[in-house]
C-alpha cells in the first residue's frame, strides 16, 4: 500500500489482520499437482444439504431478475417457529459472520470494551477492532478448556459486548450448563452477551452442553444467539446465518446498519428447504460425531494430544511446529488448518470429513510424523 492511500484509511483499519481463510482446493491442486483433495480445513459438512435444497434451487434461473426479500420473511418465520420466538426477534445475515459485523457497526465506538477468548474465531476480535474497540482476550486453561473463573471476573467488569463461541472454534471446548449459568450470573446489565452457537447441532449430542435459549430467557439480560447454515446444514457456499435476540429493538438496530439485500434469493430458498428436512441434518451430524470419536482415538494412538471435541473438528497438538507437517499434508492433497496464533503454532485443526478423507488425512499424518 502506498503512503497516500494509508493516509486515507481510518486508523483502525491498516493494522487489522487479514482473515485466514486457508487455501482453496484449486490452489492446492495447481501447486501440488494432486487430483483428490480432502477438504478438512473449513468445518464443512461433507454430506451436504438435504436433497430438498437442490429441488428448491432448480427453478432459480427464472427468478434471478428479482431482488431478494430484504426482510427474509419466510426464513425468519420458519426459524421463529422452530425456536419458540417471534420473527421480530430474528435477524438473518449473509453468513453469521455478517451478524458479528452488524453488531460491531451498530454498537461499538472507539474505546468501548469487548471481551472474548483466545484462540477463537478471528472475527470475534477483528470486527470490534475495526470499530476501535479495546478487545480483552482471555486465555485457555492448561487442559485446553475455558477458564470459567477468569470469564466471570472479566464479565463482572462490564464490557459492552462479550463474544463467546460455545462450543469454541478452534479448540472445541465448551461451557457446560453449570458454567454457563455462572457466566450469566456474573454478567451485569449493560453488557450484551453474544453466544455464537455455530456448532450447536453437533454439540447437542455431547452430554452437559447447555440449552442456552431458555437459560438466557430466564436470565433476562441483553443477548443474541448466533447460528449458521454453513456447518451442520451444509450450505457454507450460499452464506446464510441467523441470530435470535433478547429484544426486537436489537434486531431493529441491526436492520439500520446491514446491507438491505445482503441475504440473496438462493440463500433464502435453500435455508428454508434445508430447515424443512431436519432428519437429513441429524443423520449427517450423527455420522460425523461417530467418525470424530474414532478419528480422535486414532490420532491419540499416534501419540498426539487431542482436545475433547463437541463439534465437527478436532484441535490436535502435534508437539512440534505445524508448518512442515501441514506442507506434507498439502503435498498429499489434505487441507487442514494449521493454527498461526502465537502459542498455538504446534496445533492443527482437522475437520471431520468422509471416511475416505479421514483415512487419507491419518495416513498422510502418520507419514509426516515419521519423517
Ligand atoms: C463457521 C463459524 C461461523 C461463521 O459461519 P458463517 O455463517 O459461514 O459466516 C461463526 N462462528 C464460528 C465460531 C464459526 O466457526
């Protein structure tokens, strides 16, 4: 960037880290000359969405001349009915990441305090910093869990927003029901609790995972729960996520800062069709959870430390720098996510794929670790 361009930028912007989206399948194919790619870097659902999604999208070409419904009416009503709330409490985004951005745009001024976890989903930190907020990052416990005492103490200091992913990405740890209740009790009025449940459909199968919505309703503070169609529902490429908010007034604030037609026609149609076939989603999730536990055992048999997982991925401690191991995996067409944050550069985050892709990943890891 030239100096004159930098002088035009808001001071918050040039220091922001770029979001680390990893390598595309095409890039890996071209660079390493491999045919088969095992995509285990983005926590996608390898089984894809319900066949009803393809049916719903079949007539799309004839509709693309029209703008999408700016209010995503049908989708909000479907989500409201499923979650026992009203459509006025639901916000839809171009991926749930865009709702994180709306929250930052609508609520944060320079100097406002935001609390979140490290390591975490990068945008929990990047969007608040974009607005000039001060972000406090809490550390994990040595056992790779959330530090509940530290969270309670930091919440009591009254940050404007607290962003937590339950379960976490990339670690996959979770606040269990009792810990979540302690968090709520520690959070003062005036703090907005953002509970990012991107992996809730997987986590529900882990004993102890809290049923957050009724707990938040009983608590009575300001909150929003974020969920996505990108993971268990298999629609990552269409970009659609949603938030369920304590107050319709919060949704109305977000409406003022969001892109009016940010949720496109295909995304709205596909999400409605996917929601109507919950059985398909549940089958894929159940399969992934079994494969995850088998994969964790096999990684442990290689002598690796694997964090307990409530999601569709594993956070794996290689006990050595992740760069060379990641290169060896890429050379065999296996894409995972080597963590790049200080203190975690010996970890890989490995998404659970098909049996075939999981086996390729294990074989490539075995070879890489032996060299
Ligand atoms: C994947 C993920 C999201 C983003 O989902 P999109 O709806 O695809 O934007 C949000 N939060 C966490 C923790 C995630 O892992």
